C-alpha cells in the first residue's frame, strides 16, 4: 500500500488548506454497487451500535460503522457539525481590514467561512455565503474596508452587517437581521482559534484539561515549523485512525523499534475527561522529560509526552520540544486526511525522545490502520471486546461517538437513532 504523503514547505501555506490531490474525497463512495465486491453489511445482519459505558461489558464498534455511507452522512451532522474544530492561528489575520477565507473541515463539512479583522480590532468568523442568493462573498485573502458580493453587489461590513443592496427598493421587511452574514463563535487557546457550528459542549469544558496540564508551557511563543508539517492520506475511516491513536496496546507490537526505547510501557496510562482523554507517555530512566512546575497535577512523574485527544478529531501531542497537532479530517467513509502541524518551543530537544521521529511512527500506524480497514469490511467480522488495562481511550471514544449519534444533527430535521 503506498502512502501519498507530501510535505508543505511553504511557510505561508494555509495550515488547513488541502492539497489538490486530496480533493477527490473518498475513492469508494461512488463505486458501482453491481460490480463492487465489498460487502454491504445488510441491516438485518449488523451488530447493533451500542457501547456500554463499562469497558468490562462493552463491545467495540461494529465493523459496518467504518464503511457505511449513510452512517458517515449522519456523522457529518451529528458529530462534526456539533463539535469544536480548529480553524487557524490568531496571527494569520493581524491588521484591521484583513480578510481570510477558511473552509471548515474541508472535504467533510465544507462550510465556507471568512475571518475578518474589523477597524476596532475585533476578530470575527463569519459565514462567507451571501445572504441574497448564496454566492461566496470573499474569494481570496486581502485587505478591504467592506465586503462586497460580486454577483449583485450586496455590501456587508467587516462585522457581517448588511450595509447596502442595489435595486431592492420596495422589498418588504428588508433589511432584517437574517440579511446579515451569520457569525460563528470564535474561541482562542494560546495562538489557536476554534469554532463550532452548533456545539454540544462549551469551549471551556472542552479545552479545560489541556489548560490544566500544559498551561505552564508558553504556547503563544511556539513557532510554526513548516518543515515538520505535512498531510497524510489514509485509506481508512477517520474513526479507525482515532481508535488506533487512542489505545496503548499496540505500542510494543507496532512501535517496538521506534518508541519502546524511550517509553516506559508499564507506567503508560490514560486518563479520561468529559470530552476527551489524555495518554501519559512516561519516560524510561534518563529520558528528557518535562520540567513540571510545583503544584502541577503530575509533579514528580517522568512525563515525556502528553497525548491529548479532544472529541472528535483533534490530537494535541506535547513533547518537551513543543507541539505536534494532528487534525483528523474525514474525506469519505474509507478515506481520511490527517494534517500534522508542528510548533516548536525548544529546538535543542527536537531530536530526542518519543517525539523525535513522528514520520516513522505515523508510517507504522498507517499500515496497521489500513490493514484494519480491509478487515472490518469482512463479511465474517462483527466486532470485538476491549482490554480494560490498555484500550481505555478507544472505549471512551466509542462511547462518546455512540452518544453523539443519538443526538439530532445540525443539518437534520430531527429524528433519533444511530443507524
Ligand atoms: S448573491 Fe450576493 S448579491 Fe446576489
Ligand atoms: Fe501508534
């Protein structure tokens, strides 16, 4: 299996912009149902989607969850349209008048948005869709005094408020607030911006464990490193990528040569929060670890990596040298892009410890994840059980995903059930 990974070496590269060859989305959803030999897991033979909150009793997600186009569509509305998503760095739009179009979760939600910095210095995230007949308003980054839709000339302020519309004399009840560009919540942690279309939890609840554990690091001072930032394209469902990331079980088997030299597997553990979890990479004797300040909850422990996962698709891996962020971006039921973005704090620690060769570790993970994707398509595979000691994070993810699929989605007209 080849990996069409490629590197973004342009320092001005938009950290979330997809590369052109990743735009095909899934290579499978359009497969001809008459010639496609992959099983369809008819509903009558599907294991139910139910995750028991007690890991000792629970089964894993059934195989059909990782291939089913209908469930994938539900996940877009119930999981991704209802969760917090990374949308960029605050310093990408500095001066008043600066506007920058962004696409929320490109290849999945594809929601057109625009970041604007108004005259009063306020940073906003607006819908980039004209409230007249739906044209995209801002087509490229630039510096402007107002936004003007080029289709019929509707004019908006940088705050999204409608300012003028030609040829609209006599239109009753116009303008009204619904003629302004909708504004999305914009939250900041360190230099990073986050947004959500219709979040099921508050941003503060979501980010709280990160603030508590790594708030001692000067994240605002971290420097973006384009040379260690790249996209990986994987022939697997996005949730399989998360499943693998979230369990420690495979470390000695899959990363025996790359990680077990620095990680103390016996002391490795996972802690769960309401909306995410944290794996503690504990170092063997002599491994360079964090200098945890007095009063830190893990003071005195030989932590060499904090591996945060925040529901549903953000991974923040903190090492003594800085941060490796992984954004898991679904492109289809069996196709995923994972954006690796690095920010460096202490360059001199870069080549040391568990965060030294992330590309090698990623290649090791991708091979097993793609292998599992071929396996979960099987007519003979139903679902598995969990190791209570080593698969805590994966079980937590499955539980949160099951719960999310029971809620109404952003783009749905009601209805319950996880399919
Ligand atoms: S669609 Fe924007 S002015 Fe008509
Ligand atoms: Fe791994």
